[in-house]
């Protein structure tokens, strides 16, 4: 089974200092959500996302990722990307 790993930082400058959260979500045939990004002020956190399987990813308050690509965007395996995600938002993932 493939996984989507995400690491949350306070911001771009803190990437070198270390994360405040590191977690994963299983990539499967149904859309799965991460835990909320920590915080309550809706400030943005820098988040590194890396999947070890090809998937579609979506971000929001209650996101759903769709296997046909209509909701979210494709992400290739072993290709980490950085995003600024609002506190309280979640990451949704589904295999492709």
C-alpha cells in the first residue's frame, strides 16, 4: 500500500529548523483525509507533501480527491512538493 507523507512547518524560514508535525495518510481507492493542519488562526503553514505512489491530492476544509482528476491535482510518486496550507485545512488523497 502506498502512503502520502506530510510534514508541517511554521513557515519557509523554519524548514531548516525542523517540523512541528510529521504524519501520513494511506493512499487507496477511496478519498482519505489527513488530520487538520495544526492551529486555529487560519494562518498558513509551509507543508511538504511526498507520496510513494501516484495519486491525486486536494486541499481544503473538508476536501475530497477524485480518481478521475476532477477534484485535486495529480502528484507523482517520490516527487515532494511544498504548499502553504491554512491552519485547520486538511489534505485529501486518492490513488490514480
